C-alpha cells in the first residue's frame, strides 16, 4: 500500500502523519518494522534493501519517506522501479511539507497509485470550527467575536493558532475568553505593515500603500486576511476619533490601551468625515466580496484607489 500526504497546511498533514505512526506502533509493539527516511540524502538502494529484508516478526512494515521530491536521483530510480513499489506488501508513506509542481512525474505517479490526502489551508467557517475544537481540548470557552478577532490577527497559520489557543486557554482557565483578551495576548501577524499602509493612505501616498499590500500577496498572504486587518484598524481609528471629537474618555472605546494608543495616533491624521466615508467604503467592499460581486484581490486594489 502507498499513502501520500501533502499540502500547504503542514500542521494538519503532520498531525495525520503522527496519527498513522502512532496507530502502527500500537499494533506493532516491537517498533522494529517502522523506518523513517529523509529524502534529501536518501538513496533508492536504501529503500530497495529495506523492501527486500523480511521482518523477523513477520510484521507488515511502515516505511515513511519525508520530502523526497527535491531528490532528483532518488525520484528517477523510484520511477524506474515503480512496478516493484506498487506490488510491495509493505506500507510506504510519502510525506511532503514543501510545494510540489503539478506536472512533477512522481506527483503524477502517486496521485494515480497512492491513497492521497491533500491538506489545503482552512478558511472561513472551517477554520473557525477547527479553532473551536482546539479550545474544547483545553476545556476553554471563547466568545464568537473574540474568535473572529483571533482569525483576523493570525490568519490561517495553524501552527501559530495552536500556540495562541494554548496561551489564551491558560490565561482564562475558568471564564470565557473575550475580545480584549485576544487584543492583549495575541500579536497580529502583519499589524506593523498594516499600520504602515494606513500611514501611507493618510499621506495620500496610494502607490506605497499598494506596494506594501502587494508584497504580502506575493508572499502568499490571503487577500481576505489583509482586507480584514484594514477593516479592523479603520474601525478602531473611527471609534477613537469619534471619542476625541466628542471630548470623551478614550477608555470608553472598550479597546485595549495599546490599540487605543496606536489608533489615536492615526486618528490625528484623518478628518472625522473622511474616516466615516472610508469606513462606509470598507463596508461596501466587504459586502461585495461576501456576495461574490468582486474577488478579494481586485477589491483590495479598488479600495486603496478610491480612498
């Protein structure tokens, strides 16, 4: 049997790999028939020899091959001997946590011959459902708005999210996690750059604002995540600006002191009416994205151009 685990979401693919390995260990207590091979320096002869050796316990072997796609020589030899691989009675598990080209010859072979599972990044409701289950593991409760804020701050990085869940669950052991707790303990993934983008918009420097956002898009950051951060920051700035204009205490905003301080700095650079127009525009674009009238990346460009 051949198993193939791959995809951008390395957190869940690693979990699946560990699950398979642990299940195998429970069934085969000796552990002598479980072998791990790292692809970088792997020779095909190593795999071939392992397949030819009969287990002294007459156990079905589990051979885990990690990140072999970058090993050109190994791939070529494996494909030359693909018939032997397919007919083997052992379990051969290919695990890849790097990007794979869809026209790769080994990828095509595995897609045809293996039991494949691709782990794509979780988005939207699927991501929130995953987070709720993570909090349940720690017997922690989180307010829906706080959950939304956590997603806005971190995005779809499950490695960081799992750490933040542990941190928040430990901080609020016996009570519900609120928005203020997320703002206090979780540092936004790209908060600094979003503030830079807003600075550029305040200076009417739309070119720099677009350049900053496009750098994140080129790195693979989700347009929806970038948009949600802009939405979040402008909402805070508008809230603080309104209190400043009315000469009311900024503590009434209900925001964390750090967020209040950063937002008040930006509030000085915008007129209240301009901020209201910007926020209405943000709301309009958000609606158009969610109703499918425009794709999120185009919406980002239009938003910056029209502010």
